[in-house]
């Protein structure tokens, strides 16, 4: 709680609390709606970058529910949604919305998909929520306040999470993902061909947001991916950072579509060095 008079707008930390409550509510509502739609069958509404890059009617319904809820509560905020594009705002807050991260898993009935919502204040992620309606797990983070794991039937406030303390790349369980374009995949396969014999193993679960959250609680040691977008990385990236991971790109760049790497501090340098040797940020 802050000591502000009621007539002042909330300051940074108090505002972040309100943003997180809003994001949690909308992620849960959208996720539960999407899960209910899945039980009635999946309808592919469109394809995007390739014939295998699908948008389902549930992606569209989820984004509509989230964006209309955000704008009803905070009409001056900006929103960048995966399916709806950019809507500029004037408040200094921008929302990053992935209505279903792991759409191919959703299409096939695999329980590894999530609703991902982050808020940036002045360009910096300040809150993030990743909700998997199939498992009921939710991951939340507030900048400077740590990351939390909320499991069904558990403490509604969740429990704090920390990333692994691993230091050796050759013992690391590393998650990654692939883009949809065949040319990019061929280059990504080359990176994996070299890295696979040098680590404990590699996992490709199909949701970047959940990959980052799993890494944040030690279910993976590290994650990297080329081609992940702001809506894939926003919430999960904050969860990972707040759980103690270093999240970046290569060669001093921030995490972004060129490359996102998340690793515990001692593993981050060696993993980035190897990925730079393999030109993992240059896969097309
Ligand atoms: C995809 C997933 C996948 C990653 C792809 C993303 P979508 O998001 O996060 O794990 O490898 O790069 O595009 O298409 O399911 O929202
Ligand atoms: Ca998506």
C-alpha cells in the first residue's frame, strides 16, 4: 500500500499493481474462454507467414476479449497484439498481447499453450502474466518484485520462483523454438545440430512464453530462440528476469526477433558465446 491521497493518480509501483491485477483478470478470462472453445472444436480462421502458421477463431476471440477489456479499463494505453497489430496510446503504457502462444499445440490438442499479457511503462516491461488454461498454471511478475508461480488449488498469491543455478553448459537442459518459414528452420536446424551434442539435451515445447516461464522456475536451465516477437517475449521475459535470469540478445543487443537468450547468470556468457559462434542470430 502507498500513502498517496485518493485524488492523485497512482505512482509507479502502485500503478504496476493495478496493471498486474487487470492483466491477471483478463488472462484468466481469455484463457478459460479459449479452453472452452477448444472443447467445442478448433476452427482455423486464416494463415499468416506460411501455410503452417495458423490463426484460429479462438486466437481472434481471445485477443478481442483482452484488448476490449484493456481499453475499457485504460482507454489511453497503447496495445500491440499479435493478431490485431499496433494501436498507439498516449499514457506511456503499452500492452503486449499474445492471445494464444502455442497455437499449433492448441490446434492439435496439446496442453502446452498460454495467454501472454505484458505491460511496458516508458518502454520497459513492468508487469507480465502467462496463463496456461490447460494446466491451470499461471506465472506472474512485477518489475523489481520477483516472479511467482500460481498453481491450481495452491496459494492464490502464488509462490516465488528462481531459475536454476547451473554453471556448466554441458549439463544444461536448453529449450528453443523454431519459426514457421522453411528457410529459417533449415538454418535453425544447423544451430541445433551443433549445440545438441554440447548440452544435456534440447526441448522444443512450442510456446515461447511458457518456455521462458519454465526456465524461470528451473524446469529448463536456459532458452534461446531466433524470430520470437515482442508479444511472445514480453511477459515471459519479465518472469525470467525477475526469477534471476539474464535475458538478452547476442553481441550486446537486447532480446528481440534477432535472438532471445535467457539463462542463469553463470550460464549466460558461455551460451551466448557459443550461439554467437554459430551465428544463431543470423538464421534468415
Ligand atoms: C510461436 C510459439 C513457438 C515459437 C514460435 C512462435 P504462436 O508462437 O511461441 O514456441 O517457436 O516462434 O511464433 O505462433 O504459437 O503464437
Ligand atoms: Ca500467438
